[in-house]
C-alpha cells in the first residue's frame, strides 16, 4: 500500500516539495504519495488530525505553521526544542514526532554542495526569527564561531541568552558600532528582507577573503546577494540547496533511506 505524506502551508501552491519528494521516491524505490495541502490560517491542528485519521505517515510544515507544529508534537527532537519550531512531523500511533531539519539542511548544503567547511569559521547569522533559531544549533554543533545580528538588538540579545542557556557562547554583531566591526567567513541572511527587496544594514568591508554569502531565500536575486557580489564575496548562494537538503533529511526520518540530492538539485536549477 502506498504510504501518504503531505506538506502543509498557507499559501502552498508554489511549493516544490511534492516534486522533490516524488524524485526522491523514484530514486530510492519508495512507494509513497505526497501532496501539497493549504490549511486555513486557524485550522492547522485540525488539518494534521484529519491527515492522521486518513492514514498519513507524516508531513512537512512550512510558513506560517512551524511554531504551531512544535506545540502539537508529542515527541520533539533536540533540534525542534532549540528552534521552538517544527518542519517535519512523523506519525506513529498516538505519537507525533516533531523535528526541525532546516539547520541540518543548511549545513549540508554549505559543506557538501558548496564545499565550504564550517569548523572554526566565523559565521554571522542575520535574523532572530524561526529560520535563524532553526539554523543556530547545527552551525554551533559543527564547530563554527557564531555571531548574531538583528535589526532589533533586543531580539538578538534574547537569542544569545537562549543559546547561552543551552551551553553555547555566541557574539552579538551590532553594526554600525565601529568597535564591533569584524569580518566573517560566512554570512547567512535568515530574514525575509528579500521578499520586500530590502537590504540588511551591513558595512562594505564585512566579507573576509574567500567568504561565502548565503541567503535562505531562493528563486530571486535578493539585495543581499547583489550586495555580496559587489563586495567581492567568493561564493554567493541562495537557499534552493537548503530546501532540497532539509527535504532529504525529512525523507530519511520517514523512510530510513537517504536520497542522493545532487541530481534533484540539478534538475531544479535547470527548471529555474
């Protein structure tokens, strides 16, 4: 019998997840069905319950329901607990496993696909929302030195305190304070600034030699990526690889099989 999965969001019509998981299933010989479901903004929990009753084995969760998904997970992983957000649910009887594969997908894309090793690297993470929280733990676990930056300093401070309680030491980058000027090997834009064509407030000399600029957004040349190219970042990347890699991590959680992401990412790049 075909096992059923889905991705839940609002809106959801643009999602590439059904195509990605279809390619994963074909590649690995897994018999699954996967659909995109738009849940009402006030109906996420009810949608999940309906899917469970219909026999679905799990689902991916995207904007704006990741925080709600964390709340309904009866068995959250460490990654989910740190992020306080869930993008992958696995159903097993009365148990709802909740995981966050975003950070793992980000790290794998950077290290495996882009060939940039993160251990001991100076990393600046811009943002203090769900995307940033999801990315922080895997970046720290790989051995990078992490600094945080956010338009609202208070939120950056709260983020740093939160990570400190988990035993991790991070810095706050408070541009335009001259005393805080540093250069970074990797700068990650985890904000939605690209949606409104806004540019995070960064100085022109922030990229170290050989630096990587990474925007979690994909499908467009954001102001951040344009800025990085102009300022001489050695590698500039969008978040499409992260999308594919986090999906592969979810597929592994569900099926116990890890797909080869390279041909899937190449096909999506060709179609873009």
